[in-house]
C-alpha cells in the first residue's frame, strides 16, 4: 500500500473543500444604479434635486433586493438616518420580490442634503449590489 506524502494529502484535502464550496449556492448579484436630472445645480435649485434609484434582476430567480437594509454614502461617509429615509415611501411588491428581468425604480427628494456648494460623490450599497459612483455639483447661490 502506497502512502501519499503529507503535502500531497494536504493539497487534495484543500481541493476537495474548495469543490464543496463551489457546489453551494453562489451569491445573487443584482445590477443597480442612481441618477439625478442634471449634473450641476445651483444652491438655490437643490429643492428640486431628486435621486433616482434602480435595481435590475438579471438572474433567473425572484430575489428580494432588500433595499431597506441598504446604505447610502455621500463623499465616502454613510448618511446618518438613511434607514429612516429608505424605510419610508410607497412600496410595491417589487421591493420584496423582484422577478427575473424586472426593474425596481424609485426616487427620493434629497435636495436638503446637498445645499452647500461643492462636488458630491454618492454611492448606494445593498446586500447584492453596489452602484457606480454618482457625481454631481452644486454651485453657490447667485451663479
């Protein structure tokens, strides 16, 4: 009877565990993005600033996009109170069960968060998605 060297045995055990890990269900990945109506606002126009949110299910199964547990970052800092904002508003069944090939689209008026002049980078992260950075600018009043 041949005995395998310990190093070969360790590699085989490692590969065996790796294959078992691949057999488990892979995490669902959803496509998500945000937008605003224009790239530049004046500080006096931020009252009309809305952020549009979208989540698309490109998978073959119905998925809960879990937007209520998402996080919103403004200039790299998590927005305090986002859980209250995202927990409010009209809800359809898509907020809990997004069928394959469907899109969840909603908007929030968030201009009060962007009243100071500056460049803002906004990112939205959920359990199964992270948006590309949304960048827009607010110019000083009177410009």
